């Protein structure tokens, strides 16, 4: 099966089952979505995410989370929600993203396995969480760069509120998500609940690495997280 081929439909998962998975995998996406940067000794210079603002203070994070929850609750009363269907392609026109999806699962160590590095234009979705368009927080992740150069989410931190991301699903529906905010969090103080917690409406989180690259650890110090909600859908 090629990366562009639609995958079989997956049954809806119970909130309880999802909770077990999030308990096992929550911290990992804040600390593990560590994508390999170019080796400083390689022929090319290291590529990182564009400069991002300093992480928000806890009080500011709490205020932002409360505002987001209030907005989500209001949307849940009349906002769109779709049945589960696996995503097959992601399009974010404003930053030039047009990429197929691959499923991401937890490894034997309880950590999320990132997309393979041999194709820099891949987006991954967490296969044991809500599907994009389904009620809850659907998780999408990808590389900011790899050892061979820029990757799919190199410009993710440049997204602005109001921008849209289209996800084409295996059922032929194109789900359009509207960006609410783009935030940068230190991996040492990643707000798991704010990013991965259950939501009353259909939301999307797009995650990559950002901030300063730590050459000693061969890792970026921050994560860039896009918060978005399902705005509309259409038959593709």
C-alpha cells in the first residue's frame, strides 16, 4: 500500500480506551516528538524551525486554556462533528503543505513513533486517538527537518489564526480546520492537558519541533503546537 492510498475505515474508539492511550502517550508528544536535525558535522548546516516567541508563563497558559475551553464548549452546541475516518492527505495552503498521512503508534517503550525520515514530506496522525473531524483532539505530527534537509512542517510556526488546514479523509470528506492559535512550549514544561485533553467539539493539534537546537542533546528545546477546530466539511 502506498502512502497516498486511502486506508480502511477504523471503528470509533470509546473515550475510556482513548484515555488509556493518552495516559501512556501524553508526555511523549511533549518530550518525544523530537525530530532529528542535521548532524552539525554534516555537509549541510542545521535547519530548524523559524524563530518562535518565548514559551508562555503558566498563568498565561491557564488563561489561554480557559478561553479555548469556553470557545470549544460554545462550538460543541452547534459546531460540526464527523464520524471517524482515517486521514489520507493534509493541505495547508498558506505555508505550502501538501502531504500524505501515515499512521503513528506507540512503540514498545510507550513512545510515539515519528514518521519515517526517508520521506520528508509526510504527516503522521496518532492512530489510537480521535480521527480528524471526530469529537476530541486529533493529533497530527511531523518533522521540521531531517538529516537531508527541510521537512513538511518547517514553516508551521508561521501559521496565523484564521488560516485553514484541509484534511482529506478515506471516506472522501474534506474536513476544513480553522487555526485558533499557534503556541510554542518548552519541552520541559509541556502542557499535556491543554494539548491532548478531551474537548467537547472536533479539534486538531498539529505538532512539530521548534525553538533553539541543542547540539549537545541533538534536539530542539521546544515544540510548536497549532490549535485548530473543525470549521466545515465537504465531499471531495
